């Protein structure tokens, strides 16, 4: 089976940090240098203020390197627990187009 060419990564930090400019303004420039990263959608937990994101990468290798590198480092620096999950974006393409996913727009 071929490696996916579209990999989605879900990450969530178990911290309570109300979402504001300080979080993303300092992080976005660093994120723009991450190999293989196509996009990130920031997430902020309702009533919990957990911080996370939904990312699209070009390969499992790049997604895993990001999770084990920058994400793990951020969690350690903040003393936060980290949840990360990787998903195969290729196998779900047709089903996602049928649901008008912006990640699979024609």
C-alpha cells in the first residue's frame, strides 16, 4: 500500500489558555517553515480553552517529524500533555468531496 500524499494531523494540548493574539502571532511564522505543512486550522476548546489544531501535511514522514519535534517541544516547554492523531487523507477524498469539505474542493 502506498504512503498517503495527504495526511491530516489532529493535535490538542491539555492546557487552559484563552485563545488570543499571543498564541498565534508568535507561532504562525515558525509554522510557515515546517517541511510539508500545507495548512493549519487553529482550534480552541469551548469552555476548556484547550489549544490545538487540524493540520494538512504532504506525507506521514513530515507529519510525524512535526509531531515528535515542534509539537512535543512546545508541550514539554508548557508542561502540557499532548494528544496527536494522524489520518490518511487520500483514502477519504471521495467521501469528503461528497460532504463539500474545503480540503477537497474541486
